[in-house]
């Protein structure tokens, strides 16, 4: 799957979590969202890319 297929939020979360190797809590702080939002966004990006594109 191309990163371009993801929403901006999902792309950012994926880049920070896996590219920058940050913990979910650190990603949440960087994105100014809750850890739960990060977890859900990453889950959707991995499991259902179509849902991640709608996840804004």
C-alpha cells in the first residue's frame, strides 16, 4: 500500500511511529491527540487502508 493512499493524519502517525520509531504516547504528544487516537489510526492504517483514508 502506498502512503499516498492514507489520510494526512494516518501518514503522520505511521511516519512517526515506524519511521521515527516513537512510542504511541510520543506520537500522540507530537500530533496533539490522545494515545487512543494514535492506536486507532495505526490499527486502521494497517488493517483497512480505506478506513484510514476516511479517518480524518
